[in-house]
C-alpha cells in the first residue's frame, strides 16, 4: 500500500515506483554508471530534480550500489522570498551527510548570467572536492523543447536545435553531464509525483512571462501549440511526440560518432579521412549506416536500395570493398574501414629507408618506429616491397597470416639485414 507520509527521500525505498519509461532510463544509466561511480545531483526542490533523485536512488538500490556515492547540491540564489522555504525543504528531504548547500552572498550580482556562472562554479568546485564522475541535472523533454525554441529565435544550426543531450560534455564543467529525465515531459513528471505522493516545492517565478524568454515560450507559446496538436493525452500530445522523434534521431546520429575511430593519416596517402567502425560488423544497422554517411557528408545520391546493399555487403563479405562518392567501405578481417581517398591508393609504394644506428626511436618518413633490440643495429629500416619475403612467406602471405589488411601492406616498416627481411612492425598503423 502506498505510504502517505513521505518526508525524506529514503522513505521512497518502501515504494515500487513504476512508469512507462523507467526501464529505458535504467538501461541508459547502465551504459555509464557503474558500482563505483560517484554522482553529484543538482537539486532545486522542484518536481523534476526531486523525481530524478528518487529514480537515481532507486537505481542504486536495485543494483546494490553504495548510496554514499550519491551527493546532492542545492544552490540558494536568494532571488526571491521562497528560496528560504526551498532550502528548508531540501535540508529535510535530503537528510544526508552528502547534502551540499550553497547560498549566494547578498553583495553578489543577481543577473541571470552571473547566477548561472556562479551555479556552475559551485558545482565544479564540489565535483572536484568529492572526485565526482558524473553530474546529473533534472532537465526534461519539455525543457529541451523550450531550449530548441529559444535557440531558433536566436538563430541556430541543427546542433543547437538538438540542445540538452542525454549525456554530454559541458563547456562550464569538467565532468560529463547526464540528464536521466530527458525523455519525460513535464506533465509526465507531475503525474508520477502525484501518483506516488512525492513532495516538491514550486517556483512561482516560472509562472511569470516577464521573468525570461523561456517563460514567455513556456507560458504563452507552447500551450497554444499543444492545443493545436492532432492527438492529445493528459501528459503528452503529437507535437511533443514529434519533437521526441526528432531528438531520438539526432541523438542516435551523435551516438554514432562514438563508433568511428579516427586513424592518423599521413600526407602521402591523400586521404581526407580514414575511420574504423568500432562495432562488430554483423551487428551494424541500416540506421547506423545512414547516420555515418550523413555525418561524413557522403550521402549524395544514396537511396534505400543502396543502403540495404551496403549493409548486406558489410555483414556478409570480407577482404573486399565498395567505392562511392570518392569513399571506400572496406571490409577486412571482420573489421570495417571508411576511407575517403583516390582510387587504388593502397597500391602506392614509398621508396624510403634509413640506417638503424641506435636504440630508441627512428623516424621513417612520417612514422615513428621504436627500436628496442640490439640485433637491429646497423640494419636498414624501410617500407616493404611486393616481392619481399619474410620467414619464407611472400609479403602478402605474411600479412594475411598476421591479419594485416591489403590497404596497410605497403606502409608497414620492415628491418632488412643482408638483403633479408628479419622483422616487420605489424602493429604500426600510422597511415
């Protein structure tokens, strides 16, 4: 039975809080937050930051993590009379030794910009002091839509339309920021708090359109758009759902940046870019391929059939390539490379060599090669030739055995002594 008198966040342990997006939130948290992660939660006392704190505590209990790794910070800006009431509520609700209260001094400026900078300065200070891994904010889907509107009114690119990523670096903070509630609308948050009688304080300035541009958008513009929506429920509408789909696609595109490992390039290759896709090739999806093509600006004249064919090629073929828009998709030894370069660039050879006269490192063209074996002294360090043999194997046979792709074989330094190849630096991947 629902407990009727929730006075402290730890009372929530007796309640099984359920809502539609909870599993998704927990799944996203699992990608980043581990058993030893230290979190700093920014809590205002409003419904979004309180529900965020409840969910994170629930996540820690569910996974049997140490709740002493949870820190809460509240910043009293002293801009309104109710700030005292908010601080009192926070002290009672977060009855924890890990609660941090920071109050603005009366002689400091109250401008919005100064308050924001001070807020992040304090968060950063306590993050460093407590060796925090992630900083969490209660920003929600409605906040995100408001920010997109603000950015569009000020003029923005697609990047700024996206705004408020679920996890991202912050220009004023050293730690990554996580927003667990970013897929919940403000109405959904209020409904969850009402259903489970989770207490929170209200900021009356949020109801004043004169306070800020965000408030004007929130109070005057968005409600009218919501009312025009084709489909409406108590907590959402088709306009909010459309924005959610847009954000999901943009977030997916951003996440796909993480699967592209940039490989160093040297001028003699004439490569504009060279990436290795950091995902098992059989798991790559059509959506990921589309996102990669768009990110790299090689989406010209690409249709659905081509995407399907490219996915089939990547997932089923090996040691071959597709070439389009001056770009190779090259599959070799279960790895996938994306290379923007002239056709048959890999056939280029380099006639460069240098005598090895010391232990340490030697620069061969653009490549730094470490020499750590005395038997190499007074040998020749050079690039390979197609007729080279190493351990009675041709260059290609050796490279196949070592799983070295054909696109690398002309650029792997070898050690020559008395016309014989005695060593090949197969782990050097500079291009």
